[in-house]
């Protein structure tokens, strides 16, 4: 028996809005149904991320009925109806759909059939139709091809989606090769859905992905990045990456991760197996929900190991794998067009993940600087998952957690006792040694040896005496 799902306020409002839109369209003489992922999720007793509507009304007719709309991708039959009134009709690019959908909007799309996909992404021609059956036939997978009357509860299923939903199968609608030729990203979506729902990919669909996997790189890097991010953050990253590997997609989209396979590790530290096995097990131990930067940092934390693997007389070693990994991770972030902010955090996670091994031996100043790194909670979460995916010893994790609880924030990031202006006022000439002096004062302060401005200035004058020109030797 399926468990009832708890619907959030936002989801409740969105479903209520979608139902009202459908009722209004029907009052005007048009057919209208909930469609796609929201139907699938409702049948699975899951909370839908959003609600989409398919209708026999054309975009022009939808905009006449609902004056406050976003005409997003109207050439493809797509209009967004907001929960709250907006500016008059605004024509926006199809790429703005996701931005608009973030503010309580419902996507209303006209029944249509698609013809020709010369770019492997968008149809060359869209023909509006009056019936739902043709519209269902153009969609990607059977579990996403159903329609639902939210008032009467009737499910329109022309593609046997409900049967596949109950059997736990991801099956392309119609000819899988044709579905993937129309939009190559669907291959990644098949993997993501199979991982998220713990379903199996139907044999012909799986074979079609294997045969077309080498074509995935015609898809924009941003779209590939976003699909992989969803795989990593939805709580089933390990299963997703096993499927990416089995289908041949992994070596196409992330060859650096595929290169981890077969790279052995010292069993005394990594009884779980090679670098690939460790990384996938780590993904299984990430928090859910998981911040995207943490998920990518986790995926890439050991990406430098394949290139630095060597067998030394004592054991397997990965000399300098962190620095090498940071460089490889940066190349991946640039290739997949991450923002500068996200790139910086992902690289920081890769760069600092081994520092936890020294945490219990750090002096107070070093430890406090470590604890105040930006988004330190992500660093700590990565260390915990890394430990659970290898030796399973959480003593360092518990030590750091205890220090975070014991040390007040003002002691971790105290107000500076001395500034550059103070040094100038004391007769020091500005120069490159200012940073060294200020760092020395801060370290002494963090160690607990300095607690006042006066004591700090005495420390400076004793440790950095001036010559006749105001310069310390």
C-alpha cells in the first residue's frame, strides 16, 4: 500500500491554481488536463515539483483567457500563467521558462506534435492538434506521458504509462532511437529517472542509449551539467553513476570520473575498493537534500588520483593528488560552465578535503582559520561522507564538531586587534611586510596570547622592530 504524501503549502497552491486554470479552460470549451511529471508523481504519492497543463487551446487563446501571462516559448505552444498578477503579456525566450516557473506559475501547453529535430534539441516544426493522444505520443517516457483530470480523477493513458509505473520501468514512448534522436538529453533523463525512482530501464530503451551515448555531447554543456547536478542531489547519486557507466554515457560526459575505475587504493585505508567504488559509495552518504556544490565537490574530491597513482615499495600512493585534482576539477567546472562562485566552492572542497587528517594536531590559530572557511558545513559534510565511504572512523569528524560547539564564533573570527592604520600611526612604513605583521598578530590572538590593542602593539614592536626608516628587518 502506497503511503500518503504530505503536500507543502506551495505545492497545494500550485495544484489549486492548476485546477482553476483547467476549469476555466473547460468553461471556455477547451480540453485541459494535468500532464507529465506531476501526474507521474501524484500517482506515486509524491509531491510534484511543479504542475503542467496540456490543452486544446492555442497560445493566443490561452493569453486571451488569462491576460496576465508570460508568453514563454509561444512558438512551441507554451504559456506560463502566474499565481499572482504580473505585467502585461511579455514575450520571453524559451530559455526563461525555468526562471519564470520559480514564482508560482503553471505551464500551459497546447496539444501538439513535433516534427524534425535537426539540432538534437528542439523541433523544427510544431503542429497544434485538438486531441491529447497525439500530444502524448511526442513525449519522452511512458511514465511522463499520462494526463489527469484533477476534478474527476480520470487518467488518460495512451502509452501504457501506468502499467510501467506500477512495474517500475523507464520506457521510451514509441521508437527509443527516435526519441533520443529528437533530444539527446533524454538519455541522461532516463538515467536520472531510473535512479530517482529505483526503476529499471527497459531493454530496448537501454540499448538505444548505449548506441547513441557518443552523441550526448551535442547537448549544451549547461543542460548536461544541470541533469548531472540533479542526479547528484536527489539522493540516488550512486545508482545514477552506475547507470551512467553501464550505458556508456559516463565516459562521454565525465571521462575523468570514468578514469577512476580500476584505480586501486591501499586496502588498509580503503577496504571498499578502487577510487570509483569509493567515490560512488561516498555519494550514497551525502546528506539529502544536498547542496549542488557539496555534491560536485564530493564527486571530484579524488579526481586527481588516477593521474597520480603509483605503487611504492611500502604501499600504493597518490603523490600530490589534491593539487592535481584541483586543476582537473577546475577544467571540468569551466567545461560545464559553472558560475565563478560555485567553481570556487567546488575547488575549495577538493583542495581542503585532506586537511581533516591533521585537524586533531592543528594549533589553535590554524584550527580556527580552518573552521571559519566559507561554507565550512559543506567541508565537514564531505569529510563525514568520505570517512563513511572508507575506514568508517568518525573520530576526527566528532572532534571538529565538538570544537565548533565549544569555541564561540567571536573566538573563531575575532575583531582584529591591530590594523594597517595602527601600524602607520606607530611609524611603520607601508609595504609588503604589513601582511606578515598582521597575520602574526592574528595568529597570536587566535592562540589566546593577545587580548587587547595595547598588548598587540607591544607584540608587534618586540617581534618586528623598526630601523631608522620605519622598516622592520
